[in-house]
């Protein structure tokens, strides 16, 4: 795939006329009703499918939760062609705010299943909240479609058969970033959050690195705002090491600005910064590091399939900005849900959904994803990027697409209980 920036994307899209056509289609749909993008449709008597969407509408991951909600509703719109119906049944979405609190998320999911009569739940934003919610799905024997929480343990040792995930996991993040950084002569220190999200990523990153050496791991509370002491510890570890490249890999979510470590003038020690993709406001920091490489789950200009074209153009027409990292995730979860319900002809019973979703492929703004049968993790592509030269500090930079890393190139380990039990049984048999 040729290298491309967001500027190339918009220029080529305008030239092809696809943007104009999609904007016209968007305006026609929006004109159907003030404040709503959905066409009216008649549901069968008593026919509805109830979906609980639990995410962080407030709290430290508020920005991520709001993007996911926007993307989820746009994905339902696209997948149902604006009707919000599948097989004659209306989709009813019940939004709940977990505030990033595990205990609250757990109780909200139980209430959704028991009191709101939710057939299926989608969410949450935080890995900590997701881990608290997993046993609830098992207790009620109802599907929990995880998006966008990323900790490996969600589809790993804490997994149960009612859990599916469209969001990427820490291993997918880590393996994709290893593609960009795992070279002989590279020495790496990691800076991440002291959480399931942060530690799972570094564990997977270390496992994926075959040539580069990881010489230090730095973990800080998610609420950290002063990174000076941590940065000094990293410098002290990397400074004496003889290597072709010395890299600090930052893996951070939510508030705080770990890129402030650059204020220590890392360049004088031959130390560079690398990181994975993030939401566009956070990527303003990338402008200070032209040429920096990493891997990302999504960037609006990296895919030209029909669903991404629709998402980009309609999001821009409505919100005057391109869709962001978690917007695409919410959209993907909606696509998975509608695909499954179409296949079951609107049957939202757990046995039918389980049988349908295991091994199921579905289209997303990133292309085709497939739920792996063994752990229900969505296998998906990632993107190796480079920050464009000439990036302006304070502005969101263009990203070059260096390479689409196909799902087949990302060998995600199986870590769930079923797999571990199978391996143990096999060992005993031998």
C-alpha cells in the first residue's frame, strides 16, 4: 500500500467525487427529521432488541467514552440504512455512564440485564471496569461486547464464553508497535500507567520484541501530572547503554502529558520518543516529534473501504471534524452487532448469538474483522505510521501510512482459561 497522509486522503477523495456524493447522501438522511439521522419505520408488535451501552460519559476517560457513543450510534445508522431496525425489530439503545468506576460499571450491567431487560450489552471504556463486568455477563448468561477496553486479561485469563471484543487488545497494540521498533541495536525503556491497561501492554510488548532489548519499565499512577522523576530514572537507565537507537516508548491513556519528558532534552543523550496512536487532540503532541514512528488502531485517512468513507464524510458534515480513534471502535461494535442479528434473523437469544458470533466476520471502517473462536477476540489490521516531516507544534500532524499490518501478521497469543486447560490436558496426555 502506498504511503499516504491525511492531506493526500482528502485531496484524492475530493478528486474522485466520493466525498461530495457521501455528503449529499448525508444531508438527505439528516433531512428526514430534525435532530435525528434515522428514518421512521414500523416495528412488529412488541418487536424490539434492547442494547445497553455502558461507557465513561464522565470521568478520566470521558473523551474516549463520548467518541465511542458517537461511533456506535453512527454505526447502527449505517448498518441499518437509517432505520434502526433489524429483521422487523427496532433497536433500542440504553446509555449508561460508569464514570470509570469498576463497582459502578458492575452494578449498571446487572441492572441493564435484570431491570432494563437488555438482550446484549456493549462497552465499557476502562479495562478496570470491563474486568469487573465480566462475571456479571457470565452470571446472567448474556453477551457483553467489549469496546474499547484493551487489557489482554479481558479475553485472557478473566474471559468467559459470553465475552466478545471488537476493540483491539494490548497484544495487538504491542505486536504492531514491535513491527515499527523491533530491530537489532534498539534499546527501549517503557513509560506506562500502573493499571491493567499499562501493564498488559508492556508484558505483550516484551513478549513480541525479538531483537530489541527492553532495559527498563516505568509505571506511574494514571492521575500523574508530573513526569520529571520518572523521566530522570529512564534517562539514568538509557544513558550508559551502548546502542544504535535508544527509545522511550510511551503508552498512556486519559489525562496527563507524558510527552513533557522531552523537556529534559533527551536528544543530548541520544534518546528518542516513540508511541502508539491516540485520539486526535492527544496527537497534537506528535507535532513536536516529526519522523516519530509507531502503530495505531485507526486513523481516518488510512482506509478507503465504503464504511470508512461513509463514516469520515458524515462525521465531518455533522461535527466539522474527522472521526477519531474511538469513534471507529464504536462504529465497528455496531457493525458486529447488526451483522450477528441479521444472521439470526433478529433472534437476540444468547444461544443463537453465541453460535452465530463465534468465528463470524464483519465489515468495519478498518476492513474485515473476525471473532476468533477460541477467545472471541476480533482479529484485525493495525497501521504502522510515521509523523510527517514539517509537523507544526501545537497542531495535529499528518501521518504517513508506512504499512497496513494485516491481521494475519499479528499472532496474538491465546491466554484464556479454555486454552490453558486444553494445553494442560495435552501435556498430561503426553
